[in-house]
C-alpha cells in the first residue's frame, strides 16, 4: 500500500531531505523526476542522476530516472557519486542533474540536491518549490503522457576519473614535500573520492601517505555520524593524527562536499582560517593571470580575519548572508575567485562557482607542503581572534529574545528603523563601556566599534532555536560577550 506523501515536509529552501519510507519514497521520487524535467524544460535533453552510499539511493536514482525519461529526458546514470562530483558533471557536461544524498543526516534520511546545467543551483528562489508543487500534482493525480517528445533513453556514464583529473589540474601537489595525511571519510563518499584524487586508485601517486579511517561506503554509518561539524565526530581522527605523527587530518561529511581540517597536534583548524588561507592562494593565482583586484566572498559568520586577509593580499572581500544559494549567486554576480563559509563549504570559480571540500583540502595540502612550518603554526596566522563557535538556545519567542538583547545594547534608546547605525553603550555588566553597531543583514549582528568583539543571533527557520556566533580579540572578552548575551536570551524571558 502506498504512503500518502506531503512533499512540503521534505522540500527545504535549498534541497530535499526526508525520512525514507515516510516523507520520501520511490513513488514520490518518480514524480519529482518528471516534475524536474517539466519545470526546467529538459525534455529531449540529458539529465544526470547519481547517488551516495545510503541504502535507498540506488532505488531512488532509478525511480527519478523513470520519471525523467517518461517526460522525455535522457537520464545519464552516474552511479555512486559525491555531491561535488555532480557539480563537476553538471558543469563540465553542461547538463542539469541530481544527486541522492542527505549529506550529514542520520541513516534514516535521504534527499536530493539539484543543479541546472553549468552547476547553477536549484533553490526555492530558482524553481525548487515549483518542482515540488508539480510533483505533488503528479503524485496525487498520476503522470500525464508526454506529447512533446518520446520517452527518453537511460544510459550510464562514469565521471570519477575526469573529476579527479580536473581537480589535479587546478592544484599541483606533485612537487610538495612528503606529507602524512589521515583522512576520516565517515563511511561516506570521501571513501571513494579520496583514493581517486589524493591516492593512486586512478592517477599516479602523489607525495602523500594516506592513512584511511572508515573508507568503507556504508550509509548506516556504523562508526560515527558523518557530520564533522559536531566535535565528538572528530575524536577518532584527532586521536589517529597524534598516534601516527601525521602532518594533517581531513574529515569529510557524508556526501563529501565539506572538509574539516585537523592540525598535527590533533586540534581543529577553523573553517574561517581555511577560508582565509585558500583565499590568499586564489588571490595570488588570479593576480598572476592578470586580474587586478580578485573578489572573495564570505558569509557574515566567518571570522573578521577573512576580510582582513583578503584585503592584505590585494583582494576585495564581499560579505553575504549564510547559505549556499546566496554565496553562489554573489559568486556569479561578482565574478568572484573563491568563497567560504563558517560551515566548511568552499566555493571556487574554477569549479563552476560550486562547493567542493576536496579542492579546498588540496589547497591546504599544497600550502602546507610548500613550506616546513607545522600546520598549527601556519594556520595560527589566519586565526588571530577567539571564536565562540555556534551555540543554540531553545527559545520559543526568538524575536522577543533578540529584542531584549537589542534593548540592552540600546540602553533604553530607540534604534534606527532599519536597526543600523551607532547605538549607545550597553548596560549589561558583561558588555559595558563599549559602543556598537547593529546590522540585520542576516539575523542580528552587533559589532563593537573599537573592534574588540562581534556577535550574531540568527533564528532557525525550522526549530525553536536562536543561534549565537561570536568572536573577540581575546578569550576573556569572548567569554564575557558570550555569557552576557546568552544570559539575556535564556534568563530574561
């Protein structure tokens, strides 16, 4: 008996994610495949279809291909792929496509990430919800017979070798000093892409000794969740780096589009530091090609060290809201060379403005391997400030909590209508004697005019959480700011 599906439960702002058998089924995916073709006008064209190592991905990929072919498209089955492999294929082959993945979500989940030809993202602003609504109609009423084109033909294509070769063409690792590298794939797709790109599975070997953790593709995640953003999921990698005396550790999430870095001491290197490091390299590369002032994109949660490093290197930093659709749109508008987010998503102009954890990892390996300084010292140059990390507070009235914080900072005076401009010193004991500027570009950001700290409060769209991120010139200031703001948020309801 088929399950009644409400697609609004699984269609998010940037992709599709749901619980297998409940909010996402093969029947629903077949309807989504048909709607994908119709909404994007792909009848008679090739459509790329791949999936990660989750148990349901092959069934869902086949169902999507049936729906797409029924509406006249020609599905090209990519087999097992990472998300950035889809972006590479969509860019290099100039075809729209999808990958079945739920990224770092638990094993019970699966989903779909979509791209137009050229790896242009499909989001709620660019057709995703139109696909949802038409798929819901097809799911409820049945698929119509295509009158525009005959049913499409399904074929297979393997892009892994071309993907690996292309990445190596962007960053040459052949001449670096020998490095010992521990890689934790978390039983995700990094277990396939790492041997292809950094190892000798397809291409000649590099001066890298790869020590692998959890390379077996297993979508049940038997060792730990494939979510390196959570510190507990880095413990095995940190221990292995120290045990083996490695130069660096790399951790990929489930679909391998994000990469987290561990130094030789077993300590995490912040994604902001990686963003700054890669940005400096990409600026130098662009300048060498004749670009006068390369543009680098970063979201407003990244460290202040990022725009400072970009400016010092002769680039122009541009800040955006959090979220890959915003980053990719501004990348295209600005012709930016590179973009980075605090969540370890890294975007490259030479990778079709798309995000790829592997290419970011290669830049770090190249930078480390071209000099003798250990990674901890090298990365410290890009981490001059102390970050709080993201802290969630469960708050039902999120707007009210933000208003209390702003009222404390305004010291009883009204803010400008757009909540921008200099406000009076805050009266909270932990935050007194400093003037601040408030911005509402994405959530609410409060910045000390003397440069001593900033913090951002962003409400979750799907959960009763208010997310705090902060940074300061030293740990004492960061802790005062963090504790003072969280006290207002949590204890002054």
